[in-house]
C-alpha cells in the first residue's frame, strides 16, 4: 500500500449537540482519485473544510503529506489546490486578474496563469469580467485557481454542482487528464455517484457524518448486482407457479425480479411462464448501478 | 516579487480595490468639507493666521462627520469582496494566516485614510490659494495636523474594520458609525473622555486651538489612541483568528 496523502483520525465536528462529522477515518493514497460521496448535508463540506484547516475539528486530527494540518498549515497548503463549495471570485475583475491575485501571493510566474487558463479552456475569456461568466465558467475558473502552483493534492468540493451535462463531462475529462498526465492525487466530492463514477479509483461514502464505505471502485461495483425484471399478467400467481418449478423470484410491485442469469436460463424461464398460461408483456435487464448500491448503503444506515 | 508572503498578500488587497470608486469617495468627502469650510461667511479675528482659521472651519465638519464616515466606508469596502460569496475560505486555502489577512486589510484602510488626509490638505491649500488667503502658510502645522489626525484615527479604523469583519451587511457598520458620531459632538469633544473616544480623537488632534475642543498634552492623546488601538486590534484579532470559515 502506498503512502497516504490524506489521513484523518477519528475526525469529529460537533455543532451544538449535533454531530456534523463523527469519527471519520479518511484515507487517500498517493495517486488516488478519491470520490467522496454523500447526500447533501452528510458532512462532506465540513470534512473538506477540516482537511484544509478552515474549520477546527472538535476531536481527532488531519494529516496531509504526513503532517498535521493544524501545526503545519502553511507548508501543507503550498502544495494543495482547493475549490471549496461554490467557487469564489471577484466579479469586478477579469478571469486573468482573479488568478493573478493568487500567483501574486504564491510568488508564481505569470505564465502559470496562461497555463491553467488553457487547461480549463478559458484562454479566450480571460480578459472578460468574471461577473459576466456562466456558472460553468466560474466553476472552471475555480479549478484553474486550484491548479495554480502545480499542487500535489487537489481537493474539489462538488466541482460539477450546477453544471449542465456538457459541463459535467468537461470537468470529468479534465480531472481524468490531471490524474493521468500529472499524477496528481485528487479528492473530489459529489452527491451524485454517476457524475464521478467514471473518474474515480477509490470511493468513500459519508452518510450522516459517518464514513460507511471506503474501498476501491471495484469493490463497490462488486456489491452492485444487476437484475432481470419481468412484466407479466397475474404476477402473484406467476410467482407461485415459477416457485413450483424451482425458480426463486422476487416480487417488486407487479414485477417479477431475478438475479442476472444466463441466456439459456432466461429462455427457459419465459418458456415456463408461457406454458403456465401467463402473458409476458415486457422484460428489462437492469444493469448493475452504483447509484443503487449507494441508495442501498444509505438506506441500510437510516433504518 | 520575492517579498515575504504577508507583503505580497497586502499588494493583492490593493489590486482588488476599485480605485475609481475610492477616488470618487475621497474627492466627494474632501469637496464637501471644503465647501462648508470656505462657504460660510465668517470674519477672521485680527491676529489670527487666516490659513489656520479656515483650516479650523474646514476640519471641524470634516473630522466630526465625513472623516469617520469615510473610514467606515473604507473598512466595509475592504471586507466587501470577501463577504460576497464567502471569498474568505478561498483566501484561507492559500498558505497565509488570518493575522496576515487582518493586518493587510488594516494596512489598506490606513493607506486609504492617509490618502484622504492628504487629499484634504491639497484641496485646502488649493482652495485657500484660490480665495486669496493672506498670511504665511503654516506648512509645518498643517502637515503635522494632517499626519497626527491620521494617527489619531487608527483606533476608529481598527474598530470599524472589526465591525466590518464581524457583520456581512454593509449597512451595519455604517449605521453604528453614524450613531456614535453624535455623542462625539455632544459630550466627548469637550472633556478628557474625548481622548479615549475613537470618534473624537481625530477631531481633538486636528482642530486648532478652539473653545469646543479640549486641550490635552501629547501624552494624553498618545495613551488614549494607543490604548484604544491595542484594545480593538486585540479583540478583533482574537475573534478573527479563532473562528471557522
């Protein structure tokens, strides 16, 4: 196992009596694209703010690059690019000037501004006032700002929030490229698994402030099983009929569901139904969806 | 380019400013003060330097009203861009500490205020020359009053900056400023308490000898201004560095 870039220990944030984040042990390895998932209000942003030292944890601590964020904040943040919540910008300045403010503080050469503008595809709009940017452009400007200084770790909080499908795809490809070409470690949060499913290597799921899953994307996918749905006449009777032939169907509403099976078995199944005088109106093969596991995981927790 | 980070950050504060607006505010404040100072027909007593007399008329309204107001505007201004859309968190994702940010903001307010003071002085000299004031120009007195006046407004700057950091609303520090200006004229300017009252301090320093303004030693002033400055910096600093973003 490679060295962890981010490691939190029993990280807890309490607001009044309510735990916003509780006993979180996050672990992001070097080179990971870590998808930090959870419904809105699960504690994603609070966690990210604690990672960056913007919010003090009630308990526990955060280590980034093996150093404590509270103690070595300034040294750590030199190598971290971050976009927290909605992007912030100075509307009365141009995109270029907004980035210049950051290079000025970090003491970076001006050409880095051109570079990051090119990476996020804003070169042509750099001279315009940010006030006139679309939400997607502002978001990309925020990412450009995070990229300044060639960080080793990139933390993006809901970078696809509020974007149209084309914008989401753009960001997704951008993140993929950064991870592959520059070898950056990236933590990206979202409330929609589908948005980042194609990008991430590791998934952490937070629900009501607690980490309920943290493994590779493959491990998550293995949990997801596809199923076969049949729409038939008299589903109750059909179920009993099928059971008498040794099938093991599930009834979901008026649909009969099966686990994924071979083509031969499917043919046999339909034959059995037809011979039993049931009409088959439709058949659906449901692909394994991470969205489903996500819902399963979070539902189990809430029960 | 390779100055330490706090100085580089301070420079970005200046880059963020909308200088046209700042220039407009300074010009307006100075113009109104001068208009009042020179516009009211008065007779200058014999033996009094005309420049000093008119400086008194001008500075009286200026320090009472416009100067605190302008300081309040500047203080709110330097926090405004961060309050819109919580730019604070983006700043604190950079490798700088809250104290850097605080002192950069305070430095900006102080710089703008100093510009206002010199704006007033140049305006005053110009209008004075236009209206053909007699007597020799008391350069040293005028100059030192302007600089001391700036120094004496440091507590007010820190206080207004603290309020602006605390409240997102542009109007709140503004209203407070307005409310606390009134007792300045009524009570504090005439008593030793004035040396401790941030809205009276610039007035007491900048006014030439006058029946409405109590006289004190430089020590009184220094202790009052220094004390209040430390108090406000300390309080704001504690609140500002400890909070979550």
